[in-house]
């Protein structure tokens, strides 16, 4: 009988000894979950009050979140990160109290990864902001030039080139091995931007020539003069930054580039306005 009761007493004693630790672990778990839930709501409220949702829309971060399947907005993402961080801290504390050191170390490793993940998110946000700014700059410059047929396309090319480099840098910041991919992407991006810059510069040569030609054209003719250019006759009615506007006999208007005007013009007189 004594041999049967002894193991029961031993187990009961161990349970009694472990009861405070178990109770403390349960309390820590409950409090940790509650605090994490409250922190999640507070973080979302602060993010919305700071206008993070609007900023994310402007910078294109919301589009990126939608692309990866997260469709609840940037403020919601901030709240989820805070919630996950709180739950991981709680889990680590409970594992430590329970004597599960291996589990606690694994959870601590995940916690240590969170700052890198946040840094990668910051790189993404800054990179997409820069890509958006560059797209608008290229579009505005392109709209002012007559020799660039599609400023919108040029802006999109620059945007996606910067975006690809940004994603690669963010992945590298997060600790993902992307050495080969990063090198290939950077080479491709540099070649793309260099090609675009070269095309822009070559187009700019014609633009510069027309701007200089306009200076001489305005000395040769004035508004109201009748001229002939390359077999086409008309009256000068206006000057654009790069061209001369001719009004023809049928009432239509013709744009003649200033450099061509300098080479082929024949003045035929007319009334000056």
C-alpha cells in the first residue's frame, strides 16, 4: 500500500510546488494578450490620426500591400505589427516561466528579427515615395517637350525601375539572400536609366537647336508676315517655344519647327500686326 501511495504523494507535491509558477504563467498570458489587444487598437488610432493611411496612398505603399494580399490599409498593418510583437513578448515570458528555454530562445529570435522587418518596411516606404516623385518629375519635364511622344510611359518606366531596386534593397535589409538578384536588378536598372537618359539627352539636342533657332527667327519675321517654308505658304500668327505657327489660306494652322524655318524660309512680305 505504501509503495502505491508514495508516487501519488510525489506527483501531488510536484503539482503543489508548480502551482504558483503555472498560475503566474496564466496571469502573464492573459495580461499579455489583453495588453497586446489594447496596444493594437491604440497603434491603429494613432496611425490614422497621423494621416498614415493618406500618406500610404500617396506614396503607393497601399498598392504594394494590396498586391501581397493585405487589403486593410497601412494603419491596420501598424496595428498588426504591434499585436504580433506583444504576443511574441508574452509567449517568450510564458515559455521562460514554464522552463521551456528552447522555445523562449526561438521566440526571442523572432523578436530580434522584427526591427529588421520594420527597417525593410521603412526602405519600401521611402523608395516608393522617391519613385512617385521621380515619375512626376519625368512626366512634367516630358510634357514641356515636343519631341517626347509619351511622357506618361517615360514616367512609368522610371517609377518601376526605382520600385524594383527598392524592393531588392528592402529584401536585403530584411536578411533575405538576394546578392545575385540584387546585382542583376541593379545592372538592369542602371542600363534602363542610362538608356532613358541618353534618349532624353539626344532629344534635348534637337530641342536646344530649335530654341536657338527661334532667337534668329524672331529677328527675321514677325507676326503678320507672309512666308513660304518648304513649299508651304502662310502667315505668321504666333510663336511657340520651339515652333512658328502659320495660318494657311484655307484657315488651317501649321506648326513649323524653328530650325526648319531658319533653313527654308522665304519671306514674301505682308502686313505686320
